[in-house]
C-alpha cells in the first residue's frame, strides 16, 4: 500500500503477503477497511497500477522467493563517494565493497545489499528501515566529511521485490520482479571477479538500474521538502506588501533568499546527479534503460521535477518584483538625499556669503537712487 510522508512516496511493507491463500484480494480489502491508513493521492502512478502486482502476490510458486523489501534512505544533499574508497576513513565497510558505475556498492551488509549514490541517498535490498538507519549511523556517519548539507529529516521510500528465475525481470505494479535478463556488454561490469553477494549475480545490473531510479526519487523528495520549507518562509511577504506597501525584508536578506533559490535550481538541473537526464551508462544497454525508465515513470520523477522547477520560477519572479521595489525605494531615498545635500549646500552658501551679497545688493540699489 502506498503512503506519502513529507513529499516522499512510500510503499508499506507486507513481507508475508505471499503466504496468503487465493482469497487474498478479499482478505486484503477487509483488512484495509478495518485498519485505517494514510492514503496517497489517487493520481499517483504506483497507486493506479498497484493492483497489477496482486496476481504475483496471491499466487506463490516453487521458483519464487518470499517478498522482500527495497528501502531507500536520503540523509543529505550530497555524498562524497571518494571518501568510501579510503579504508582508513571507512573501516566499518565490509570487504568487497567498491565503486560500481555511479554508485558505491556494498554486496553484503547483514542480510542485504546496498547501493550508495552521490545524490545523498542509498538503496537497501533485503533490508528494512531499521537496518538502513543502522547502516547510516554505524558506517556512513562515521566517515568524516562524507555527508554534505545533511537534511533536517531523512526522506524514505519503500518498495518490495521477489526473485523468480522463470519470470522476466520487470516492475509489475508496485512489485519488482528479478528474474531472467538479456546478456549485457561485459564492460558494463567494471571488474571480472565478482565478490560474494546476497542476491543472484545475473540481476546485479538490473538491481543497480532500479536502485538509481529509486535514489533519484528519494533525493528529489528531500529537495521538495526543503523547497516547501523555503516557500513557507516567504509566504508573509505578499501580505506585508499589501498591508504596508513595503517588501518587509532588507535588500541583503532578499539577495540571500535569491541565492537559495539558485542553489535549489542548480541541485535540480545542473549537477551531475540531476533528475532529468538518463545516465550515459544506459545508452548502450536498452534493457537496463527500460528498467530505469519504468521505475522513474512509476515514481513520476519528471512530473515532480517540472513541478519543482515551476515553483522555483514563480518564487524567482516574485523575488524579482520585490527586488525592483527595493531598487526603486533605494533610488527614491537617494534622490531625497541628493535634494537634502543641495539644500544644505544652499544654506551654507547663504550663511557664508549672505552678508556680502546683501551689502553688494544694497550698494547697487544706492547707486541707482543717486
């Protein structure tokens, strides 16, 4: 079941649903009625397609594994992955951990697998929220300078997956199915000897593709929350302008706010880990690109990115108007100062040269009378 939490799309884990018999749908509907839960917007793509996974959940087969969790956690605006390669700085990382394309891959941690991305998020396969937060606390937080601009509150997303060697790898509804995949270019795996891992090596690249899309969504959730907080801090300005005719903010403070907006837009569109472009890696691997795009579309990353850009554009336009008002106000004050200085100069000149001018004026009038 889907749930929204501070802009983050979450799927509630139900690890034992594959054990429910064939009357699953009826039982699940009754359970939903008896247990009130927060529901997402009905227009969410995963919400609309969640029913597509019911046949898989309700009909376990001998070749299919139990349903497990994919948990994503975003804790900062950026991770410095280079710090993870120094074993002296990251002694808690398990052996075999290494750079894997645009992520840092931990093949085994407890009973799961982890992909860490530079956008400030990491994806855990086979681990729940507690394990993910333990990993962040015990491993990532212990590395000096690894997390850049930590979020006030971590953002999360949760999906589920099964492995089934007889099925095609795909996203069906709200369930990831790891199964058969087409052969890939050997250069796609940047090392020949794979370390021991929890899940089948055949689906490693598929897990990476799904993970990269999930990490983008969770990182985007963090940006959405930060932007909403920023916009909330600016909501009083229109009312202040209406009531007092003044922006209610100094020029310096307004410029700082504009700088924050530019930082939001840079993080959204210009960084390497942006939310719009398809990574170059998938250009030569159309099947992996399909996995990546299917997850990105289900999480509506493009629509959400466009929405954030629209909010930033509106806020920038509003601040541009306020900046013009401040500029006009400064120009008006400058004009008043110039007028005052001219008036002072006239007064000084009259005090200094007034008697002489008066005497000259009286002498001139006397000469005319004679």
